[in-house]
C-alpha cells in the first residue's frame, strides 16, 4: 500500500472521471477509489458489445487503461493528472455477463512515473467473476 500525496485524491479522481465523455457513453461507474487502487464497473448494454454479444475488446481495454490511470492518479500530488505511457493487454476469455469490472493497482510509485497492473473480470448474474483480460 502506498500513501496518497493528496488528501483529497478521491474527489480529484471523481471530478476527472466525470469529465470523460467516453466513459459516460459506455455507462462506466467509478466503483472503488482508494490509495493506489481503482475499480470501474461497466454494465452490459448494446453500446458495449461486439457482433457475437460479448463485451467489445476495445471497451475492455479502455476501462483497464482508465482503472490503471486513476489508481496512479490517486497517489499523485494535488493538481496533477496522468497520461498512459504504455500498456499491453491480453484477452484471456470472452467477456459475457451483466457487467465487467476493471481493477487497477499501483505496483511502483515513483516521483513522476507510476507503474500499475490491471485486470478486467466479467460478472455473471449470480455475482461470480471470471477474469477476461490482464494488462
């Protein structure tokens, strides 16, 4: 666990999250924000699917990126924002269910570069989760 550098990190992340139009389009919800940890939930809808009815890989990759970014931002100085330097995503299973949940976690908190790991789970109607992507 890393200590936050901004005591108001949760409000800063929530403001930034709310300003992202793409996240509104896909119905993304900020589920958890803690120092070094972010979880984003996206409910199933026609807006987030591909031709076979699974969650679209682009949506999965987007929320993984955003979860990692906001996990990092939770540890930044007040007034700072973040940009992704690099990430690679591996899709390990098709994502079907009532929602997906992206989790981002900081693994290294440097002065100007923070490294995160992300995963995305598909959530079934009974609440069980299955990892569908890792980054």
